[in-house]
């Protein structure tokens, strides 16, 4: 079965055609300013081989409480996905625009929706529940949903393969570090805690997102008429994080400036690593211990110094990184010290493979 994977991001849509054995047959990144796919550009890509598929798998950011696993897209399902837009107003419309465009171009192919929130449907109530009035939680479905589930789900299956161990009994902290960043505590292949919450703003410091901030600070800004609600939302999403600390959202530039003695880059890296180490320790606490620490995502895969400096503060957990493999790793590989109690891995982020696997399982189960 050939599967066309559609991964809609903030400014591009990545198309990947995967073969029977998950080999990449073709791929293309399409620019999508204002989240709208150009039909001519899409058709050109599909006619160049990407359209030779049996099934389409879509990354959908938010599944709400309704969708805890991949689902075949029908008219009724699409209506429900649109109703969830209010939970992810910045991200859901991009996913749905890509779904509409590809469905119009390939109307005869079945489509499967795979959700970034679904992997975290297994969160226990203690991890998923905010300590806010029950009436609010019940009326608006306010809870911690978590995101990056397709990436963390891939880590949950790939790490045991690399270690040649079953997922059962394995305690993994997955660190997805990219423009967006989150941690996930994985036990027995299932998510039991994560750092993102009701929105992707909660948790770690990110490229342009703030991560966790005292809500009282935000209420104070609004009460002082210092900023409008719209300006506040824009600043927290697009002007904060590394950009707000160092004037750059590029970790490579920040590391270079850190080595040059730049104070703002030093502060940005220190804040980033402080939150990262604290988050990893919290995830390990949720697991009752730690067997494997996995780095994935653009920064997690390529920033050897970030991995090393994060591990330097986690020796009390049994984490230690070997400098040589840490510097040399490319793709999937082990970077931990042989003497360390905790194994440390780099796993190449493959949301496309996770989407394809979920789509195949759904089709097989319904056959």
C-alpha cells in the first residue's frame, strides 16, 4: 500500500509518498503563505509522482477528547474537526486547508486523519487535569491535551527497536526539540505525562513561544492595559522564547554567539537548558525512574552541544553522554556513556512513518 503523507506546518506543507516497506518514493515541500495551498502547485507535485498513492494520511494537530486514535475522514468527521478549530485556532485551519486541497485533487483516495494529541489520550487524570473550577473544565473541556504526539509516538516504537528491548517495562523520556519543543514521559509505550498542555504554549522554552509563564503576570499586563489581548497572544506565540531572549530563534546562531561571549545568547541558552533539565527530571519523576533519554526534532537531532549541556545537569538521574558519538551521530544512534545507568539516544523524527503506520493499522483493522 502506497501512502501519501500530508504534514501541514506553519508556512509549508510536506508531502511524502511512502512505499510498502516505508521507503520514501518521493517527497516535496510546498510553500503555503496564508496557509492556502496553491492548487496548481499541488497538482504539479502530485503529477510528478506523489499522487501515485492508495491512501492519504493527514497530520491533524487537534483531536480534542473525541479522537484518541486515527480515523477515516468522512463528511461527519470533517465537520467535527472543524468544530475543534476553537481549541487550536492557529494550527487546525492549516491542517484542514491541506485536507481540503488534497481531497479535491485526489477525490477517489480514502483519507485518514492522524492526530498530534491522540498519543496523549492515555494521560492519567493526575497529569491531564488543571486545578481550576470544575464548572470550567466540564463546560469547555479544559484539560491538558499535549501535542507532538506523532513524534513522541514514533520514539515510543523506535527506541525499543534500537535497544532491542520490548516496550513493556521501558521508561523513556522523549525530548522533541525543534521550533516547537515538548517532553513526553513514556511507560510501556504509552504517554503518561507531557509538557505541553491545553495549547502548545505550555512547557519548555521554544524558538518563538514562551513556554510556561506565570498566568498572574499575563493577567497583570492585561489589567494595566499594557497590551491588548491580540498583541499578547501574538507576542507569546511569535515574539517570545529564544527570539525574545536573544533576538534570534535559530539555536545554531545562539550557540555560536554564546561561544563568542554574547550576554543575551548566554542568557537564552541558560534559560533554555534550565527549563529543559527541570522538565526531564519532572518526566522521570512521573515514570518513577528513567531507562532511556531520547533526543529528537531539529535541535534534538543536530545540536550536539545542547544535548551535552542538558545531560551535564542530569547526572543525578544516571544520564551521561559520550562526547565522541554525540558529536558524530547522524540519524538514529546511541550517544550515552557505556558506564551510564540511563541509555541516551538520538532518534530521527519521522512523523511521516508514524502517520503511515497508523493509517495502515486502521485500514487493516477495518478490512
